[in-house]
C-alpha cells in the first residue's frame, strides 16, 4: 500500500439541509448596519453562560469569484458544518455538508464559481502509531457532487494548495506526499489537479529534504525550500519558469542561527517581495532575484511586526499589509479598496470593520464589524448599491450587545521590560479593588490584542477584571522581545505575569488578595507553574490543556516532522526541563487547581494533565480534574466550551469569589 486510505473510510456521505434567513436580493435597498446596544447588568441580569459557550455563527466566510455565494462554516445545534449560501436570488440554494465527527474540515477555497477545494484531516492509526492524515476534496457549489483528489496515491500530507487558476477553470497546483514506506515517496511532489474530475498530472517530482514548494501568480513552480532535520541545513532551490531546472541560490546553517530569505510574492518585473526582520521587526521588502538581496522597505509599523500580506487578484503583487498594534489592521496599498475601507470605518465607528473576503473583480465584499466588547456581525457590500447588507450576527444570543470594556495598557516588569497587556473590566462593577484573573495566552509565540474574546468576556461577566499580558517571548514585538523569552519558560516569563498583579494593585484596580491564574496550552502550563511557584500570590489556578512535563512533551513532538529542530527550540526556551515542569513540583503546590483536558487533543496530549493529576494526588494535594472525551485543543465543540465554563465558574466561586 503506497498511500494512506483510512481517511476515505471516515468520510460520511454529504448531507444537504435547507436554510433560510441569509439570502439577500441585491436589487433591494440594503438596511443600515445595526448599532450595538449596551447591556446593563441591572436591567438584564448576568447573561447566561450558554451565550458565551456558543460557537461562532460563521467561520471563514469566503465569497465566490463572481461574488454571488458564500462558503464557510456555520454553527447549528452546537456543531459546525461547511455551507454554501447564495447571496442573490437565482444563484442556487443553501446547502450544508455534514462529515463524520472523525474528520476535520480544516479549510476551504473557491477554485471557480462552481467548485470549492476543501482540506480535510483525520487522526488515523497506521501500523500501531497515530498519524494525522490530510487530503483534498473537490466540492461542487451545490454540494451534489464531491471528488477525491488522488487519495489512494497519497501519503500523510496531501493538502497543500500552491496556486489556483484565474481563468475560470477548476484547476490548481498542490503538493503532496505520494506514499509513506519509502523516502522517495515522503518528499512531496507537485501536481496540477482538476477538482471537478479529480484528474492530476505531476509538475515536479519530490526532491530529498524539500518539504515546501512555492508557485507564482501564473502557476509556474518557482521555488523549493530544502531542510534537513538531521544537519539543520537549509537551502533555496529556484528557477524562472517550469521550463528551467532548479538551482541552489542560498544556503544557511541552522545550528549557527543562520536563515535564508523566502519570498512571499514573485512579481512580473522579475523581483519578489519577502518578509524580513533585519531591522529588528518583521517588515515587507522588495527582493532582487536570483540573488535575494533586500531592496526597498515597503512597510513601516513602529514597534510591531507585520502579520503578513494580502496578494493582488493575480497573485503577483501586494494589495495590503496586515499588522496588529493594539488591534488588527489591513493597510491597503490598493487605493480603491483603501478608500472603501476608510468609508466603512467611518460608517461603523467606534466599532471596527475588517474586509474578510471579496470577489475577483473586487467590487463585492464580505465585512465583519465588531469590537472587543461586542461579538459583531457579518455584512455583504456590493459597491454597485452603495450600502452594506446585514447577513448574520456572529453570536445570535448576544447579537449587538456591548459588554465589558477592553483596553490596552503597558506596565513595567521587575527588570524594566515593558509589557503590553489587554485589560477587560467587568461592566457595572466599578473600577477599584476588583477580583482579578491573570490569563496568559498560549503559544507561547503568540499574542493577545483588542478583539472579541468569549472566554475573557465571560470571566468579566462573572465580575472579574481580566488581564492578558503579552509576556516576554510573545510574538509581534520584534526579534529582541521574542529573544527575551529564550531560557525563561517558568522564570522571567512567569515574573511578567506576576508583575501584572503588582501593577494593577498599585493602580487600585485589583484586590491582591483575590487573584487567580487561568490559561490554556502554554497558558495552562503557566497556571500550573504559578501554583507551584507563587502559591502566596494566587488563590487558585485553572489549566486547560496545559503542559506539565516538558521532557515528555519533547518526546511527543519528536514523532512529528522536524522533531529534532523542535527539540532544539524547546531546549532554548527551557534549558532545565525538570526544574520548570510543574509535574515535578506538585509537593510545592498549596492552592486549589482545576485541570481540564480533551481526550482528542493532538497538540498537547491528554497524558500531560493525567500525569499532573497523578502527581498532585500522590502529594496529597487538592485538584479537580475533568477529562472531556470528545474535546480537542481548540474548543471546536459547544458542549465542551459549556462544560468548561460552568466548571470554571463554580471553581472560582468557591476559591476566589467575585
């Protein structure tokens, strides 16, 4: 058997369901955008927990190339389904695709007006070992036909789309492993596929240690990145077109912390665009080819990295630069869309608008409008008609209610490092001497910003002030700030969290005798570490899917691609695994803990929490443990969110009452 076939057995038949209420007639005068209303706790009482546990009504909405239909996930009865919804009468019926619970719908993309390509994933057991297997499937927009894209001749990874055609044909380029039992099959080859038929033809064969391929806007395969996990050597393979052979144009030694520049966009004039941090922050630069020399800097965001770019419709230049300072922005370089963005911003202020999808002509747009205090809504804007049409609330239970206020602040860590943090203040509870939740983000190479957060808003609804520090090592603040986190897991990174309590106490906002730490993933690790290290500072701790044993986490990660490189990275973050692993400090924990973990979590295995609970019980310590049998790492089921929020609320009411 060359490929992995089990995923195919897991995919259920597509089920069609009729929906109403989202279809709009573009010929009608669109309504004005609804204005959020403040929710008063004295008038409404505390909002029910079910409202915060609800899944987003829509996820990843994407306009078809002609702008007449939306594809995306929609929540129904606590589960998400892939949907296609017509926006204009006469363009089909609404349909939902229901897949087996064992299959993840990871992403979706329009290929032309009639066909979508969808990335699927499934955790499968092969020769006694668990592996995550990915595949592509073509889905016709009416969902009456699906096509598997060369599943039988594929290995573990077979879902990386490099390019889609711009001429209306259902063609794309994608990279996939061709098998699992020989090294020649493991290195991904590149194929052109017709998603309406499933027919494929090979464009380039796999090469030793080349794991990533890049195409230009015309569908020419231009670049491959070679990386050896054994030697940590990286090189760039390049060619001008499919008619030329590849040649090596750059090399780097990862063991010496060297890096190579990988272009994001290949331009028609023979240059490229790439993101580089040579000035200390990720920024966009022009790059010459084939020598990869940096040219003009095209982005300026003082004090922050850029997040990425939006390409032009042809894929050969940039239309916008994405960045986050206190909140997310798209800085449009396309003057027409910049004008549209400015007009939307003025019409919805003080809320924030993000253009999330558009048709090929960029005359029809999907726009989300929200704020850190309001879950927001989705709109459709056909520029021929001038105004936006309301489509759906992001959370139909909360609708446009304005809940607890959110702001960004900075405070000094004990060594003088400036830490940016997001503070949510509980509505109707005053601004002084409040019970406090310190909620560090996961990652840890990630960050929080001013945006709607169902978890922090629920905690605020219970009466807590919530501080979300972007501790040293967080992403988005430049190379130097990221490096400050190296070697500081559970040490100075933990100090940054504790120093938030000291700062809010000094400002009179927090009652220092009523502080608790709550977090997920790395944030869950930090909560358990706080219980081990700072039992005098916190009254309790809550960990969701936290890491308790770094050495065991290293062993788990070694099973995946680039396991040795992952181990190098983890060693830099925590040189002494044992000293900063909460599992081995169970005897020092003197505060109550609530630990929750999903059995289906593939990012942080459930055994991380099981080992922590066993160590606590052996040490005679108090711990509440909930293992959710169907939960994953990302709260993709409403039932799991609800169970967790209820358990957390009861735990906090007992040990750190608001």
